C-alpha cells in the first residue's frame, strides 16, 4: 500500500521561495535589497583640496660681512616652546662661524619649530654686540588679532557671523595664533556647501598680533548633472538615465539639499537628503529618504516579479583632523530599510532592517616618489533583520541561511594614487568586507559591474565575505583626455556559513579581468568615458548547464559607456 505524505503549507511555500532564487534558466533572481545595494555603490572619491591659510613670511635679516663664532644663544620671549627644546633646534650653529645669512637660517629653524607645533612666531635679532659670540634672539609669539570678513562688496548667502564664528571656533582673538587651527577653519569653510574662502594674515593693531582676513565668495546655488550609461542590472534594464541636483546653502546656514534619481526600463530610484552644520567645528547632521521600485524584464519577465524598497535615515560626520595634507573623519548613521518582493502576485518577502554604521576614514598627501595620496576607511555595521511580516519567508529562512535576527559585518578599504610623472599616475585599491553570519541580500557585497571586476555584469559574484582589488595605470594625453589600462580581481564567499539546505553549489570563487579605458572631460561641461574589459579565466559561479553568468548573459568582452553633462 502506497502512503502519500502531505507537506505542511509553509514547506511548500519554502520550496516556492527557493525556486524563485534561481529561475528556470538557472539565473540568479535579484530582489529589492540587492538592487538597492547596487544603486548606492560607487568608487571612492578623492577629497577636494582646500586652499590653505597664508601666513606672513619670516622676518628677513640684512646680510653683512661680519662673521663670528657662535658660542651660545640667549632666547627671550618664548612661552609656547620650552627653551631647552629651542636650544636643541639651534644646536647645529653652536661652534660654527656664522654671519647674518647663517643666523637667518637659525631664525627660520625656530619659525619652523613653532610651525610644526601649529604655532606662528617671528624670531628677531635685537640690536646687540655679537663680537663675543653670544647671540640674543627675541621671539615674538603671534597672537590672533581681529577677524575681518571681506565680502568683496557683494551680498552673500552665508552670514558673516557664520564665517567669523567658524574662524574662532578653536581660538579667540588674543589667543596664541595656531596656524593648524586656522588652516582647519579655512578648510572647513571651503567644505561648507556653496561657500569659497581664502584666509590671509596681516599685521594687527598690537605688536605680535596678526589679523585674519577672510575673503568669502558664494558658489552657485544650484548644481546638477545628467548621466546616461549602460551600468544597470540586466534583469531591470542595463541602459540607465540619471539626474542629480544639489541646492548648496539655500537657507544661508551652510546647509545642503540633494536629490538623486535614476531610471531604467524596469526600475526607478530617488533619494532626497538634507544636511546642515551643527556648531562651527565641522560637525554635520543629516536626514535622508529613498524609494526604489522594480520589475524584472527580459528572460525573467515570466516570473512576474516586482517589488520596492524604502529607506529612512539620519547621519552625522565629524572631521577629527582637517588640513590641506591630512584628514581623518568620523561618521555614524542609522537607517530603517523596508524591502518588499512578490512574484505572480504572491508576496515572497516583506523585510524590515534596522542598520547602524560607525565609520572612520582618512586620506594623506605625501612626497613618496613623485608624490601621492593614500586613502583608507573602516566601517562597522550592526543591525537586525525582521522577516516576520511574511511567515513563509521567515520559515524558509529558518531552515535555510538563517539571515534573520541580529548581524554585524566589517567593511574596509585602502587605496593609493601614486604620481609617476606629470602625466602618469598609478591607482591601486583594495576593499572588502567580513561578516559574522549569513547576511540579507541588501548587506552582501558583489564583485561584478563597472565599480568592481569590470569584465563581469552587475551583481555577479555576490556574497557575505569577500575582497576586491584593482591596479590601474593612467596617462593624460591631454589635460582633458586620459587613457588607462587596468586589472581587476576579486574573491567572494557567497554564504558565510554554507551548512544549510539549498546552500550554493559553489560557495567561493575568484573573478578576474583586465582592460582599457578612455575618458574625455571638459571641466564644468561634460564627461565621456568608455571602458572595455575582458575576463580572465572562468566564472566559478556560472550556470553549470550552459556556462552563462548568474544574470543569464555570457559576454567575454564587456563595454561600459558613460556620458555626463554638468549644469
């Protein structure tokens, strides 16, 4: 007698959900989480250089034929640097025959010692008899005098009080003049949306005082770009149109409104953000919201899959160190993310994620070789995945990857832009993430696409843990025309813990590719870029039946095209 065992309804639903993760053609089916993740992916940006505050030149001393063997230095006027430390600076001149030229070098060495500690000072040689070899040096330690705001006769959107309070956030008039603090305020003002400043020092009313003269200009209120590219996912449309707009300092308080939008055949995305300074020492707070909706097209259209994603967030950034050569920034953010997916009019998932990110990043200019810049970042993400709105999805996850509940991951990046010649540079980058458990699709990283291994399509090679590296040699044929050759490689573990039913057949693998790129940029007008990439080796995540990639394509050579108009 044959017995037929009835499966509980939730297990049938679990089988349906599992079947939807790969189509009948063996393609991986993206969802709202993975599609939104790709929307927000971008290459690291080089920080904008800020004009440095210009100090007064060190006092010049007239040269003379008189020379004397220096026996000792007598120092007066110093309070910020102890005399033993200054005597150490002057030690190379002890016992040496010196004239005014050599003594000028000694004075400049004292100025530099103050400068390295952030202070401004003017060492002087008072009238004296130096025939005995005892050299007296009087140090006038600079003090901040008045702060003058020069609007150059124009009405400014930013208030003069905002500018003045920013300059005096760390030092008040009458305090010892700290050039590092002055440079910081100058840089932070230039970071303020819609504002451009230049700070110079001029003699103040009192001896030893230097007034700060801050020349302020408005930048354009509105900036915008329109971009056309083929960087979308095949499942929702590769050809994509983007329009982004920014209002800089619209309310005169250093605030900013940003609107980013894009659309393809099967998706629409929009993100609105607002940020403003809190205090006058660089802290910024912001809020944002985004919405994306999608429907699968092409080979996957028969699944009738569609969905949407909505996010709401608050964020803050603070420059721990801000200068013209080195920066360290702290960041924190909280986001609530809602992802809804359905297929054939049946809800497959309705997820809520609460995500907290704590990060630190930095960059530094240096003189290594012909000069270069190093960039780095470290982000710790912790959150919670709630699948309870759809019981079938929750139960399927429970017997599957178990991504629900609390999770955490560590993301990192390190990059180097090395100058080789006036026209040639070398770019080397390495980034990745390490997870503590199996992650939701929205928290995974992916290797493929125009911002990863460029020989592979968008969302190819997605996983919980992985890394990605790029080596690119760039050459400027003309100031506006750049060509480059590159090599990309990445490794990914699809499931942090693959010990569950329905886990990937191939859990780890490496993608590699190389290619050429050419870009033409007319600053402030337009930019055109074409990237050709050829894959190296096989795709370990390919469909074993037909060798196609996870998105159903199989292009050994891939061409990425981008056209941008600036307004």
